[in-house]
C-alpha cells in the first residue's frame, strides 16, 4: 500500500488509461470476471436507470399536493414481517396544528 501511495500519480494514470478504453458495462464485466471488488460512481441519472436500484424498489414516487409527483427514497430498512409504508407526503407547515392543539387541550388562537 505504501508503494502504491508513493506512486499514486502513476497508478492513477495507468488505471485511467485502461478504464478509458472500456464502457462502464465492459468494465463491470471484466472486473467481476476477475473477482476484483469494485463499484461504479453513479451520477443521479445513472442511479435512476440502474437495474439493481429499480429491482430493489429503492426509489418510490409520491404525489405531493403542491408540486405533483416526487421521486424519493423508499423506506429502509425493509422487513418482511413489518414492512414500512408511506401514507402520504410530509405535512405542510402548520397543516396539523389544530389537531395537535386539540389533543393538548389548546386552541389555535395566538396569544396577544
């Protein structure tokens, strides 16, 4: 590791030259075949298209009353016996004030 760190510029140049000759799919296949642990660095657009992300249901769309459909992370962790659910978007500022005040025995009237 110390020799690699001492020659990091050379190592980075060689790795960049080699990876630059391949597509991401080719690199993943080559590294997987050689049993080299690796992972691509995804852009946001890549994440949205990644088959594994789609298959795992990592993202979900929620309808927000003010801005429409919003793509967001699904709940984690996931348990088969007690699956998490999302009942709706986050409340608007003050949306549940009357309900909360009522449970506390208060009114929504502001003090003077």
